[in-house]
C-alpha cells in the first residue's frame, strides 16, 4: 500500500488545509505514515480529523 496514494478521503481533505502538516507527513517514512493513517480509523468528526492532522506538526 502506498500511503500517499491511498489516503482516507477525510484525512486527505484535512491535510490539504494544513500545508505544514502535509509537508511533514510527506517526509515521514511509510511506516510512520501508516501509523498516522491507522489513527484516522477511530476519528468520528471533521473537527477531530483536523485536530489529528494539526497534531502532526506539534
């Protein structure tokens, strides 16, 4: 699986709203990316998804 190609839609949409998070996510190893993507499966709202994305750069 290519994490950058197979992003969950909500995660991808939230990532586009945060350029720093997108750059950080893009520079992660595939294993690190997969760990973040796995965390998206428990997200229940757009706000929660945006919070997850924002946490990538914290």
